[in-house]
């Protein structure tokens, strides 16, 4: 695609994240927002400010005469894989919000179809763009910490009745999939991005205060080994009262220790590395604000910019489809341990 031609986007799903995508597309000089799609009305979605056609389904979009290059899939988790496939079948590039699917098998089908039709799939893992993430990735890649001994990932958030509304998709097995898919896949992605795959997974899981609102656990302790060396743990919960507590990663290595913390892994709290001076990092973007609760850092502007660069052949995707699949596969293996524990306890 020529550099002076605008990349045309259609956003499927006009909830908080879909509207965020639409806003970022409008801000990009090389992008054009062509359509919004949602099963609710434009008024119900609070999307009147977007002066583009508003369609009721992805099928209606794909059958329309509208011209577009990219479909942004921003619908409930359980629809991501099937809608991505539909877009690829019409030879459209895909930007898929996390998770790419709710099973490794569904993600493999997306990758196979993308290869068949020679189109790109961009998986949204916007936390990779935060200054602390970019910094820690550089020191891990450059071997500044030496051998990695231990990694501890802590994700403690609040998700209560303000979030799990009756009749909605959140908290359901088929459309949400689980706490690790919806709330914490960003942080599993960062861990995989830095340290690679895991093995020897063990875990304990519990549903403390979501028995009436979700189909799955709200908390877990998970331990594992990294295939590249060292051991790790993931400790997570959405049972925190009132507001998010933290998302943090502590890394203990041969040459020192590092901790990235804050509510959204957006601050370097400790940098204690032999013979290393911590550089001054850019300011992190604020968290996505959804009213009564908050999510990960608002870095979707970088996502849309990367998609444009990728389609125009200037850069590779920051998170490609294989990495999107890998995060889903890791979560699937963790949940296999959970399911085996449940069977044993019955």
C-alpha cells in the first residue's frame, strides 16, 4: 500500500474499547474510520460523535458496499475468533483485541486463514508500549540482569457488581472465558515476551466473592518453570475490595533485582543492578478509565500506528498472531491445571 493512501478501518464492537479504537483511528492522519458495528443502537452505545455508518452485525458490514482494509474486532472474548475468521475470509486485515480466542485451536484457525489469504493479524497487547515495559525488555534482551533466577507476577484488581452486570457477557464461561483471559492476559503476554514459555505448571484456585456473578474462579496462585531457565509465579485476584491494588513484576537475576509496579505495571519501583545506572523513562500513559473501574494503560494510539506501519510494510506487528496464540495457549494450560484440581476435589 502506498504511503499517501489512507488505511481504512471498520470497528466491530462499540463498547469502551471499540470506541477507544475509533478515537485513535480518527487521530491518525494516515487512517480513516469507515464504519462502526454493534448489535445495540448508536445511542445505546453512546457513539453519536462518530459520524460514520453504524451497522448491526459483522455480516452486514462484510456484505455492504463500504470499502475498508482492516476490521478491528472489539467484541466479547467469545466472538473474537469467529469474527476474525469472517473478516479474513473477505480478505481483510484484522486487529483483534485480547484474547485472540478462547482456545489454541481457534487461534490456529485464524493463523491458517491469514496465511491462505495473505493478510495480517494484529493482536492488541498495548502494555508492551508502556515505557517501563520497553525498558525492561531492553535490559532482558541485552542480558543486563544475567541469568534469570526468579520472576513473580502479582495482579490484584477489583472487579465487583459494578463490572459484572446481570445479563451481560462478562463473567460467562462462553463469552468471557475466565479471569486470566479478560483481566490479566496483558501481563501474561509481557511475561512471555520477556522470558519465553513455561513448563511444570502447578496451581491453587479459589472463587472468593464472585460465586453469584461469574462462572469461574476469581483468584489463583500459579507456579512454573521457565523453559529458558529460572522459575516463576503468577498470583492474581479480582476479589480486591473497592479499587485495583497492583499489577507488578519482580525479577531476581544474577546481577541484580528489578520491580515494575503500580496499579498497572506502569512504574519502576526498584532497579538494583550491579554497575548499571537507571535511565530516565518517558511518562506512562494513564489507565483506561471505564467509570467505576479502571483497566490497563491507554496505549491504543501506538497499536493503531503500528497497524498502519505494518500494512504499509514499514514495521512488523508489535504483537503478531503467533504471540497472540501463545498467550492463549499458556492460559489454556494453566486452566487445565485448575480443571484437574476441581475434578480431584469433587
